[in-house]
């Protein structure tokens, strides 16, 4: 009986995705993305930051193309930067007037994704690569460029670093937004280094910031396209 339930679940999931591909007939693209986000939540970011109530939704574009939660992104797609915007999930909560926020972009799988067969698992779990950090982002405007940069943006595969033989495998790129809780301790480039950065220890435990929103996607050396098509990727075409 258990096997029948599993098989049935697989069939239903496959049917939902197949129908969603033809979104003009059944689902809107947004609805399909919600399905993917729900599926993706099972494997998200809880291995490097404690779970928290999400009150801010994060939207991302790279090279003027929408990037979706848990999608597979080509390693050079975000070389020119990320356009990040926010939306409060509930009125009066999240990024609102009178509050300041920190936005951080990290690679939690640095230097390479954890592999239980290697000796680097402990090191990987203790450090991440910080791609960008901006503090004092005003909740009233939700504009990152109105905050104060601590570390300027560096692309996930800057200088081909994911292809240098020392950073193999699939990397998650996570974007997190934190509410700055008083009294706010200053964060600078010394306390937020590019490598050996730990977002849980630094922003949550040390300076007591409260995470309110998260987003992530996958990328790796060589990318995912094969024969002009994205292979095995929960990917949606840009709007």
C-alpha cells in the first residue's frame, strides 16, 4: 500500500508539472513557480542558517532575466550583477518605514559542496563565501542602492573560480535579508570577510539581526544547457 501511495504521488507530481508547462491552458506562470517553490522548500538553506518565519519575498533578475527559487542558472548569467527587489507578504510586516535592513548574498557550498567521503565537510559547514553585503537598507524604499555597501558585488563564477578545479560541484547562491535589531553593531569588511564568512554566527548570533526573507538558486561550472536545452532543471523562461 505504501508503494502505491508513493507511485501515485510521483504520477500526480509529474502530471502537475506537465500541465504547468502549458501554462497558457491551465496554470499561470506564477502558479507554476509557487509549485516549484513549495517543492524546493524541502531542500533549502536550513543547513547553514536556522529556520525563521519568512515575511519578505525576494525577486531576482540576472541579465534582465527572471531567476526563480531553486532554479538552475548558468554560471555566467549573473556576471553583470543581480537586480533584487522585495515584497512584503503581509501588510505592515517586513520591510516598512522606520526600519533598516541588511542584504547578504552568500555561497554556502564554498569551497565545494559537502561530500561525506572527503575531509572538508567540517570546514565547509563553518564557512561561506560572501558575494555581497549591504547594510542600512531603508525599509520605506526597499532599495538596496540606498543602503551602505560592506562588500561590493562579486559574481558567483567571477574569474571562472568555480571551474578552477578546487571548487567543483553544484553551488547554491543564497540571498538573505535581515532586519537590523537595536542596538545595531557596526558590520564592516573586517567582520564580514569574503571567505570563511559564517552568516549564522556573524549576523544572527553576534549582531542579533533577524532574518526575514530568503531566496536561492543553483549554479555550477559548465552549466546545465545541453544541445540548447536546460537539462534536469526546475527552470522557467523569463517573463
